[in-house]
């Protein structure tokens, strides 16, 4: 139950931060933060979480160009 509460807390923070960043670098940093936090809570490799989250954040506007904060 305690780990579920941690997961819900991290998910709420991740949802809040998901749209942060106006540049690819800012979105990459936010993605890395979220990826590392989620990996930590779920017991996965934090390094892999940071790398995957950072990459996903950096390319997010290339994949979904009409998403919030995607200015071209």
C-alpha cells in the first residue's frame, strides 16, 4: 500500500510537469526527471529511467507537434 501511495504521488507530479518546457532541452530535462522518479518508485534502474525519459521529452514535439508548448 505504501509503494502505491508513492507511485500515485510521483504520477501526480509527473502529470503536472509533463507539459513543462518550451525548448527541446527543457522538455528533455523534465522527461529525465520524471523518468528517474518513476523508475525509482517502481524499483527499476534510475539510470535507464532518466535516459528513456530524457529522450522521450526531447523528441516529444517532433512526435506530437500540436501538443502544448510545441512552438515552431
